[in-house]
């Protein structure tokens, strides 16, 4: 969960900043913030499912973001910074959740065979 903390913090700051300045469009960042926070919160109970969702959705966005950034007139460097700040932390968090689920499954299998 710590891996996605930078994304959660940045989205919270952006949401609060834009909303405090009177721009209601800032609340649209809640559409990014709430699902990410919910997946990370549920990750301890359902690590494999949440990890797959996080990893899959984040990788799709990583691949699609440069096209959206180009359409919005962002430079490649700005698009790279956006990917690094907002999309790579959820990719890492998803991969770590999948690894944790894998280790838990292996440990349960060893315990079931009496090799604990």
C-alpha cells in the first residue's frame, strides 16, 4: 500500500487545491482517488483480486496515457512525468499485492502438507 501512497497524496492535494480555489472540476479527481483508495484498503483481505485489478487497469492507463497526453498538447517529458507520478505507483502496488498473494498461497500449501 505504501507504493501507491505518492499517487494518493498527490490526488488528494490536487483535489483539495482545485476545489478550494472554486473550481468544481477538482472534484472529478475523486473518480481517480476513491477507487484507488478502496482497492488498496481491500488489498489486505483480497490481495490477488485487488492486485490483478490494480495492475491491469494501471498498465492499460500507462499504455494509453501517451496518446491522451499528445492529444492534449503535452510534451513527451510532461507525459513521462505524469506516468511516473500517477500511474507507476499503482502498477508497483498491484505487483506487490500479487506477490503477497503468491507467498500466502505457497505458505498455506506448505502448512497443509505439514512442512511448516
